[in-house]
């Protein structure tokens, strides 16, 4: 493990108050989002859409790293440049999703475990050869009646830690993503308890598997009420519950925490991240930033709708959301105007 390179990559991803852009939707997920907007679900449309993203002017001002999907890292932009190279040339570090998705966990009804460890060492070496410098693995934790269980949490945390150790061996910074889903009618307190338990188990496993904390990033959920809960909680409570949970669980050696958006609207995700940084900055030992997919991309995909004539409008929408989220990382997002505050 080259510790210096790992730590440096992690720092670059977070540099200049930037965050990450997740553009690593699997083909079925990307196609589902295209279908909802009447966009043709073809390899060429997925390529055109990802081209639009990586060629957005000024994107690197707000985005330090972008997470690609296997299909995309093997493709070239419309100008004939490999996607990873195009990102590098734009000043954005290329990353890659390496998990193989989640499947039902045998013996644990209602719980899932993420697959993809078999052959991972070889796949990581191949992705590093294609230019990737960091990777992502998502574990799915579902809040239900009696779930998650200790066995379910352990299985997911162990896989995350095995993945992270292999990444560091390969010189790639692991993004460790245990996502407690928003699905369900639970309240904020229940999400807080489950997120706290999840993160404790994850960091115990990262320690057990000798993962270097300085050379990784955590990608957690915000602590939120379930989307079917009658009490949707205010921004101040959500910010306090999320920061309080992270402070209890995430060692200070971790350089950055980059949230997933999980189905929040774009504006709410920015507002909540902003509240955390504006209110608690002096207490935070790590950078608190974003690694959103939907909350950055949704307005852009809607503006594009598969029509080349809409590319400039879509790129403007993407750059705007990225800039709003960078402002939120700095506690400088103006909620009323949905725009960065003037410095
Ligand atoms: P969302 O921000 O849409 O939740 O996606 C983030 C991500 O990378 C999910 O794995």
C-alpha cells in the first residue's frame, strides 16, 4: 500500500471545498430514469448523457471526483476521448463503482448484502489501469420491523471492509458507503439509532481489516425520517441529528464525509448540508461534503430529455446544482435564492 498516494488522492477529492459527483448508475437504474422522462434506453443515449456531464464547462470548480460505472469507463466521449481521461483533463479525479449490487441475505428476511468481492483484486487492477484513482461500494440497510439485525449489519460491514482493504492494496481510495434507506414510515430518532449502530459496526470492521482511515472517505446517508413518516422534521433537527451521529461514530483520522442524497430533492439536500456546515463547522474534524447522484443530476436530466439541442441548458442546470452544493459545503448556500451566497 502506498500510503502517501492514497492520502493525497483523498485530499485532492476534497480540495478547494469541492465534493463528488456520483454518475455511476447501473444500466438498469439509468434506463429506469431515462424511461421516466421518455428518453430512449440505449447505450448511445447513456453515452451522450454522460458526455454532457463530463463536458460541462467549469464543473471542476465544484466537483473534485466523479464516480463512473463500468460501461462508462470503457467508453469514449463523443469527441473520442476515454471518459476517465476526459475527467482528468477537466481537473476531476475519475473513480469507479465496483460493487455488483445487493442481493437477499440468506437467513435474514428483509435484509440484503452487497456482492462483488470475488475477483475484486483483479478488477481493481484493471480499473486502475483505465485511470481510476478511487472506488465505491454501496451497502444497503433497510429499516423495518425488526431490521436491520446484528447479523445483517455485520455481513455488510465485513464486505465493505474487505473491499476497502483491497482498494488500498491497489492504490485506490475506497469510498465506503453504508446507506440506511429513506424507505419506510420510521421517525428521525429511529434513523438516528440505526445509522449510529451501522457506523459503529462499519468502523469496527474497517479497523479489524486494517483499513487506513486517512486514505478512505465515508459516504453515509443523512439522518432523516422515513419518506412515509407523518413527521418530516425540520432542517435544524436533521442537521443536529446527522452531525451528532457522525461525531459519535466517525474517527477524526477520516479526511472526509461525503453524503449520498438518497431520494431527497435537490434543494433540500443542499439546504441540509448547508445547515450542518453553517451551524457545526467548528466541531467537525472531517470535511463534510456531498457525493450526490440524483440531487445533482435530476434537474439536468429533466432539462436534457435526450435532445441534443438541450445540452447547454442541461449543463447549466448541472453546474448550478454543483455550485449550490459546493456553497453548502462552505455554509454559504442561500436557501431562499437556491444559489451560492456572494463572497
Ligand atoms: P443518490 O445521491 O442518488 O442517493 O446516489 C448516490 C449514490 O452513489 C448511490 O450509491
